[in-house]
C-alpha cells in the first residue's frame, strides 16, 4: 500500500480552514491543485470530507471525528522531521512571523535590530498586529510566535512566561488633579486603548467596585496614539509600565493607579511543531533574553518622582 503523507498535511489544512481556497492559500498552492488533492483524499478515505452547504463547506461526521487525530499526526511528523542540529544564525536565510500588539513591538524591535544586524543579517522578522478574531494563527501556521498576556489553552501550543508587567496612569505633568486618588482618576476624561474600539477594559471592574464612574472621551487602537492625545489636553490613559516606558514623550509623566492591579504576564507562545526547529529555537531564545532583560529596565512608574501639582485633590 503506497501512501502519500502530504495528503495528511492537506487534510489538516482543509479541516482547519473549512475551505478549499483558504487551505490552498495556507499551503501556497493553487485552488485547482488543492481541489485535486481533496479528490485524492476522498478516494483514499472513501468519505467526502467536506460537503457544500450553500456557499460554505461543512465537514462530514467522519471528518469531525478524525480532525484532532489528523492534526496531532501532522504535528508529530513535523517534529520528527525537523532538524535538531545547531544552526549558525550568520548563515540563516529565513523569514519569521511574530504577532504582538504595538506596545510590545515598539519596545522589542529596537532592541532586536542590533543583534539581527550583527549576527543574523539574512533573517527577516515579519511583525503582525494582534488579530481582531479568535482564529488560532499558531495552529494554522500563519504565525511562528505570539507575544500576549494570556496562556493559550490548546494542548499543542507551547508557552513561556518571559516577563511581567503592571499598569500605570499616564497624563500631562501639569494635570490639575491627582489621578492616583479615585476622585482625581475620574475627574478628567479617559483615553482607552483598544484595537477593537471597546470603551471598557480590565480596569472597569475595579472602578465599579469603588462605586465611581469614569468618562471615556476616546478609544484608540494604539498606545502611541493615546499618548499623543493625552499630551494635547487634560486627559489620562492607562498604560503598561514596562513596555510603555519607551513611548513616554516629554511633557507626560506616570502616576500610580489608585489601587494596584495584579501583575500582567508576558507570554511567548509557539506551536509544538517548532519544538525541535533549531532556527526557531534560536529566535525564541533571543526574544526571551531580550524581554527578560527589560524586566530590570525603568518602568513608567519610575520615570518621574515629581510632586503632584497644586491642584491635587
């Protein structure tokens, strides 16, 4: 019996995407080629695998049954066949894709520029912003590494907590109230950072427990835009103390929150298929070392010890 194991990779993509076109894009194939591959999978399994339902394609019961097993087999195959020898970054020619928010990117990339130029000139780091959907980009293979504040729950995702951060208030240094007290914190409008345009964030539960309310004047997708907006008027925003330090412009200072919040983990995540990939491991180690070193760097809460303004409440 002759089996083409490439069919498993194609089957995994088809079951993940639920679309011939999307699976073709993922595997860098033409749509006709992927259609022919689906036909071969159907002949090999004796099952339709995907059936059309209107404009969509739905998996058959058999396809649903084997989905996780197929993905596990493909993941293990990648791990078995991945090179284990050490690599020389100086001769490495490869593009990696990192997904993280703008705050992490602004803090991390300038620190990677030197090592990349000196030791790995053939490596390209492609940086994507955080997705606005819950699609698992690591499982789909469109992203090599993710940095976030959450631990993914998928069993085939590997994680490492590489740093911790905290939250701080940022406002002009001549703000006419003290945002470190609840009265001052709610006395001026807020700028909320949300890539999805949400007006609520992790602070709102804490605010409500103190029976106070805040006014949200703006929601913006990036911290850098929030800081420029805050610098223009009597507004405040809440920022990560560690990663936001590199963005703090002249004229702004940080203030402690009225009440401390739990530490925020900085989580590096990757798919299990890359565990034995020496080049991938080199990049993971470099990012981990860089982020860990930042833990001892000045934070926004350390940037100014200036006394509060005369208008403190």
